[in-house]
């Protein structure tokens, strides 16, 4: 078998593919490093928040913060609030899901500022939940008192329906 000599066009295409694959690999590595840096920053914020929650019995009852992986990773404060690193990998963004969509509550590149704003949000949530619990006690029972007129009307309606049923049965059985 005779080996064919590679033409410059074939050799150039192989080189271009090799360069494209190398560039793609470098891009993928950069994206993974960026996602990892976002996760690490959120992990540090989570540690700060965990210390603040541990210092407060009320916060311990209401909050269980969790870091969820993904793109972008999110630090969940409660069921509707989270912190993410957006629009860049250095900016913390506190977001709340509402019925109208997502609402950005606070945004800052400073972790200390984000920590304070998040603690403030958590304090407001605790107060709101306590107020909601205090306002939703057992409903008072309303007595089932009926007026005499309502009882007489119900009796007359029953009597009339009974007589109508007997009349219908008599006609059906050809007694009348």
C-alpha cells in the first residue's frame, strides 16, 4: 500500500481543528473556573449567614440556608429568596420570587453589605411570619341558631313536597 502525501489543504484543516479544539477546551476550563469562583464566594457568604443564624433562636426556627449548584449557583435564604453572583462573578445579587416575577432587592460587590442586607431581609421575614401566626388564630364558632320563621318555612316546604310526592305516586299508580 502506497502512502499518499498529505496536501497542504488537508494539513491546514487538521491544524485549524486542533486549534479550535484547544480554544474550546480553554473556554470550557474558564467557564468552570468562573462557576467555581461563584460557588466559593457564595459558600463564604453562607458561612457568614450560618454564624448569624446560629446566634438567633428565632432565625434557627425559620431559616435553613442552602447552596444549590447550577448555572448560576444560588444561595437559598428561604423558599422565595436567594443570592446569586450576577451579572458578573464579583457582584452579589439578592433576588426574591414574586407573583409578578423575580425582583432584585439588592446588588453589591461587597460581601459585608450583602450580609447585612440579607440579615435585614431575614429579620423582616421573621417579624412577618410572627405577625401572620398571631393573626391566624382559631376562628370563633358562630352558633347555629335558627329563627322561628325559618323553622316554620322549612316545615311547610317539607309538607308541601311530601304532599306533591304522594299525589305524583297516586297518579302514577292510577289511583287518582
